[in-house]
């Protein structure tokens, strides 16, 4: 979600900021179109991802906390686009849940089935948490970035020479991710 809570901590208790080992965040859209639409924000240029759009000042605060010394790993739309929730993925969930019906498989199938017909859904936060267990599944790059805190591009995170260095997740093998998710949710 938005980095509002983290920004509050680093602003109001800077002594705690030095204790943060790393921030792994699902947010941003670096080289792809954002997911903030004209319906959501009529004056926005659709360049921002929702979590960064919601509180761009928080992103700016976190980026600059402790002189930018807190390592940030950003899981942007650039990488989440590789793992959409598809009918095939739902079929895999249904197939596995038939033989090993766990509450999380049932919940996932019900929730994703409900929204898939209305929206394009990606495994945004799920993918981000997988990075914590298996960073080797991802290709990433250190990129200097800047956040647009106001204006028609509010929340846009862009590559900017001399900007805040962030580890950006860029690629992942979808089949590996789908397999890992099914394995975890069925145990």
C-alpha cells in the first residue's frame, strides 16, 4: 500500500529509521503506464501506480529519510505485469483445491474469480512478499529515481540521474511464481 505509515515513523521518530534494515514495497511504475485512470483522478496523466499516487509525499519522505540511507526494493507494475491473475491460474487453484482444499485456496479462488471479470488483476502484493522468501526469482537493477509529489503526474516515479538509488524488480518467471504460490497456498 501507500508508504504513509513508514513516512510517519521516519518523520516522527528518526531514531527508529536507522533500525530499518530494508523496505520492500509494492509501488511505482517506472517504464510502464501507471494504473491510476482518468476515472480515478480526472486530471492525472495516468503515469503513476496507485500506491504512489495515493500518498506521493510519503514516497518522497521515505526516499529522503536518513539522507536516503534506508535501502528500498521497489516492486513496480513493471514486474507485476508478468504475473496477472488469469483463468488458467484460477483453474490451477481449483484443480489443487479439489484434492487439498485449504481455506486460503478457497478464499483466493473466490476473491479472484469475483473481480477477474471486471478488472485486470495482477498478483501485486503477493509477488512482493515472494521476493522476501526468494529474491533469486527476480531480476533487478539499481536505478536512480525521483518521485513527482504534485501535479498531473502526482505519484509518478521516474528514472532520474542523480536521484534516489532504489533496487527495482524488473523481471520474473511467471510459471515459477504461479507454482510457488500454489505450493504455498495448498500446504
